[in-house]
């Protein structure tokens, strides 16, 4: 009977937070490995605030024991009401049985942890308790619908009391006298002041009609005759009259002149275009000289250990240094050596969450990170002294941020380029993002970085929407001394990209960089066109270019870009964002939270950051420096 009951579960496992499996029990063969997915997508990504995790047809629940650094996981396919109770009972029994062994550092792994027979007894006891528990039929008062209905009734009553005098009062009295109707659709009451607003709209409409009839608009120009419009010039041959030509505006102090000077450097002919581009490329540019390109180090922050020590001493003395110096003073009431509880961490973690938000971490992401830190600290014994407690919390958040920002896969672009070239094809990167974040400039910087590493690069202009986009890339290509593949404007970007990749493969290019039009995440036609380009050409990397200045909006942008690429996909396994480039990183001081928000949202790494105006102002992200900036 016990075995028949246990078959409702699929898998149970107990392992350490370092990944050593102490005990597991499989009740049926599972598809894939849901526990590995839980570790990779939840535990390592600091998403432990989730109550459960779905992997295919499986649901996983877990319990953390921070005192002994244990994780208890249950995998099941059908809804089971006793899973949380079972995990708690398992954890208590397992710790009681093997407490001495778990406290030894390191834990002795010479022989297996015996737990099968004890688990069967624990499970049978819990299941019997649930089966024998009397079940009462739920009344309407116990449901959520009753609560919402009651709240709506209270809100409706408040509206009736606040209804202005006049017709609204008359309607209220009539409604009280008439009995409620049993059939028919319910009548929606007019909102607060709704009748008066409708009356005001009608009054304004009548007034406006009178003013228009009198020959004026909004009371202006009443009684004045309209000025006669300029007559079109008659045609010389007596045919259709010519339309009056609009003159170009002159921004000088003098009168407007039809100077005919254009700001179009592409030229009307190929010779003019080549001459203009050569002249512009020869000029001294703010982007710097590509030949001066140096190997970029990681982005780093100034070392401020002395500042941290002073802040720690001031906080320990109950003083606040700066905005958040007194954050850890909440820990002074915690007894040293006592296991930390959730109530002990509420106030300090709320202050920590506020600090992260002020440094551009999206509020939703900051809340989840603090929840993850709380889950990792509950049950741990507080270290000696105030500074020990502060170090525990800081170390927990630093570990959470480091795990979030550290890439889960290789970001060695040069190695991937070499592998693609060895297989006989070019390596393709597509740059996507919203308007005005610096996609074309970032593409030029990446091009300079690749050319510094002796790669032959082709730039493909697939922004066929924005005026001047092709000319901008022509300037970059001329200064970088590389080729630009373009087909002008108003062409299908997906087809242009396909032709460019074919041209690159036929002419021995190592890398293709595809520039796309900037688009807002809610623009469905442009997002559909982007999905078509990605699906049709299957690039090696889809890079999202975003600003380091944004906060909450970065989560919305990335989420909707990913969703659009999936929703509009025409292939079985749709592509999503593979990596992130953050621009304007040199302008944000210590407000580096956008990196955390973007990586947490997609699970994809920040590959490059832009730190200036020249071609060589591109860096790889320094995770340690980011964490230090967020926590100082």
C-alpha cells in the first residue's frame, strides 16, 4: 500500500548547496533531468523566491536548510497537497538522524546516508493524516469570489453616498424604491460625477458649434474675414496650374533664401557620393583613429576599501555615512549566535532593496534578489559582533549578484568565430534594440575590435527605414577600411541580410555584422520584421544593445523583444536574445543596476560595455567591480 501511494511522486532528492547528492529516491523514470534544470535556472540564478518550478509536465518544490547547507527537492506530475509538509518532515528527520555527520567539516562521504526506511515511515504517517482528515464542503463565504463581491458592494455603496445632488440623487432614490430585477443583464452604474461630465461635454459641444457658425474658432477672430489663399501660378501653356513651391527654411538671421544647399552627403550621383564620403572620412573624427586601437581591458571601478572601512566603523557606532551608511544598524538588535529568522531580516533587506533601486536595478528584480538573500540567510547563526553580521549579509548579496552576472556559457567571441570559419562559413552577429541607444556606433566598435584581432569583417546595412542610416555606416566603413553591403532604403531587411551573408561567404569574410533599425518593443510590424530576419538567417549571435541609464524600462524592453522573437517565429525552435551590449556606461557613475536587471531578465550575459566616444572605448564587463559599486 505504501509503494502504491509513493508512486504519485516521481523523484525525491537531498543534496548539499555545493552540489553533493546525499540521498535520492526515484519512483519512475523521468524524461530529461528536472532537478538539473532547477539548479541551473532557479538556484544558480537567484530565483529562490519562486514557490515552485515547472519543467515540462513536472512540478518541483524545494526546501532550503541554511544551517546545514541542505536542499530538499520533490518532483511530481499530479497536484499533491501535502508536498510542503512532506519536505519539512523529511528535513527534520534527516537532520536529526545525521546531525553529527553534517556538522563535521568537511562532511564525511565515506558511506551513503541511510534514509529509505525512515522516509517510508514519515511519508506513510503524513499521507494517512491527509486521508483521514475530515473534509468539509467549502461554503460561498470561504471562496475568493465572496470577498471580491463583498468589497465591490462596499465600493458601490460608497459611490452612492458620494453621488452629487440632482439627477444622480433622483436615480438613487428610484433605485432604492424599485425591487431588484431577477432577469436581464446587470445595469452598470454611472461613475462618480459621470452625469455632470456628460452634461459639461454637451454644453461645450453646443458652444463650439455656435463659435464655428459665427466664423471663429474658440472665440478668436470673430467677425474677421478669412484671408484669401494665394492663387496658384498659371501654367505657361494654359494647362494645369503649377503648385506653389515651398522654400527651404534658412536658420540664419537674414531672410529665407532658396540656397539649394543640401545636407545629404550621399550625393546625387555615384561620383558625388564617393567624393563626399572620402571628404568626411578624411576629416578628424570624434570616433578616433582605428589604427590606434588597443586591447581593451575589463571595465573597472576605483578601489575604495578605505571608504568602506570608515563607513563600517560609523555604522557600528550608530552613525550614518551618506545615503545608506546606517542600513546595517538594524542588525544591532540581533543576538549574537542566534539563528537568523525572517523577522530579523525584513527591515535591513528593505533598506538594501531601496539602495539597489536607486542604483538603477529594476524594482521587481531588486525585490527578487533580496528575497533570495533572505532565503539563503534564514537559519544561519549570526557571527560574532556587528561587523560579522554585516559581512554575512554583504557576502550573501555579493554572492547573489555574482551568480546572476557571471556568464553561464562561454562568451569567447573569437573562439566561436574560429570554429565557424573552420566549418567553412562566416560568423554572423545581429544587433537589435530600441531607437537611439547606439546600435550602429556599438557595431562599429565591435568591428574595430574584430579587425584588431585580424578578422575580415563585412558590415551589412539592414536599417532600410531610418533616413541617413546607410550613410552613417558608410562613414564608419570608410574610416575602418572595411566593406559595407547595402541595398538602399525601403527594402526587405531579411532579404538584404541574406544577400549580405551570401556575399560574405563567397568572398572569404570571417565575420558579418548586421545592423537593424531601432524599434520600440510595442511596434508589432517592426518586431515581426525583426523576427523574420532572425529566423530566415539564423545568426550565431543576436545581441541586444541597451542603455546603461535605464532602470525598470530595461526589463520591459528585453522581455518584449524576447516574446516577439518567440511569438512571430516560423521555426520549431525560435531564437531569442543571446547577449547584451550596454552603451553609455561611462556616464552612470555607480548606478550600474541596468546590467543586473537585463541579465536577470534574460539569463544571458553582458558581452561588451561602451565606455566612450572612440572606436576603442569598448570593454568586457568586470563582475567584481559591478558588485562593489552596487554594495558600497
